[in-house]
C-alpha cells in the first residue's frame, strides 16, 4: 500500500493573537475598505462569526492579506486597536504570492444561495425565518428551489418584504397573490411579490382586495409581465399595470387609485402597529432577486 505524505496538504502556518494596531493592511493589491459594510457588520456583531485573519509575516511586519474588514469591524466594536485577533500566520510568502492568493482565494468557493441560508436560519431557530415559513405554509404553500405550483422560490424577497414592511404587509401580499392567481408558479416571482407589496404599502385601506382579485385575476401572469415590460422594467412596471387594470376603463370610479402615488416620495411608508406575537387570524424592494430574474 502506497503511503502518501499527508503533510503536503497541510499549510505551514501557526496561530497567534496579535493586537490590531500591529497589523498592516494597506497593500496595493487589496480593495478599498467599505465603511458601510464595516458599520453594518459591527451593528450585527457576532463573536462566533469571526474568522482568523490571514497574515504574511515578512521582515518582521504582519501584513494582512485576508481579513482587512474583519480587523476594522473588531476595532470598531471594541473601541480600540489594542484588541487582539486570532491570526493564521505564513512565514514563507513573497509579496507576489500574497497578491496571487488574494486574487484567487474565492475562485473555487461556492457561496450559499438564499434558500440554503434560509434553511440554516430555520435550523438555528431564527424567529424571522420561522415566522415566514409558518406564514407561507398557512396558505398551503411552501418555500423551495423548484419552480412549480404552490412553491415560492424568491425566499430573499419574502425576507426583504418582512424586514421592510412587517408581518401584516407580507401576509397581505401572500393573501392577495393566492386569491388572485390561485398559486400559479409564475405569480410568486420576486417582481410579482415586490409589485404587490408596493401597491399594498402605497394605497393601504384604499385598495379593495375583492376588486383587485376580480380585475387582475382575469389576466395570466405572463400577460401582466409582458405588458409591464413595455412600460418600465422591474417590479415598478408591474405595479403600474396592477393599478391601471384595477382602475379599469371608467374615468370616474369611486375605487380609482392614483397612479401618481406610486412615485410620490413624499408619501410616508404605511406602517401597521403589530404585536410581538402576530395573531393567526390577522389578514393583514424593488426589482428582482438573483434567484428569480
């Protein structure tokens, strides 16, 4: 039996805790720091999400070639650059080798897709994802990756609507979508869901669900999508078509919605006061997600 040298597959590194002030991360090959990313990550700081910083020690200087944002996030949260971070230290890299590793380190890494992240959050017991799953299933639907009747693939759109507008708006979106197109697979695209949310948030109680279902339910989703593209791309084009078909051809209608309100930035976003535990009897974003272009 042939014996392999398993050490050939183990990088020659050692680990140290190094204060952030003793780390250098201004190499030319690195990208500019994103202050917005640092602030956002710091606001949701989780000690268990910190990865070791990769460091090349050359001429006694600790050059960071992976983890420049990590050290800035830790420095911001801790309030000092005296804070140490765990570092994976390479002693045998040249500047050119560092740059090559930096440029190619993500080439063969498969990122998680929105559905995989959603499922992982379910397993972690995340309240947001559990609420969204239960809401979807209450309408006889499911969240998945295969586009078919009764399945919603645009999971990050569900999360976005919930986070921006709350439980009742997302519930209203699902109720209106199911009631109008009866679970047709195409009706659960990111653009469709975002367009419904836009209309619901813009018009509030002025939107009559029964009229919406009566007027829009006679059209196939493919027709609505095709018509919307002739007006403008994305969910706003669909929202326009929804309002136009809802209003119908009558010039004077008690239920007529103002198309201008879709673009009026001075109109405040409608918020509905919610309890911490949504009542199961309550019936109460723009543009497509990557998973549903």
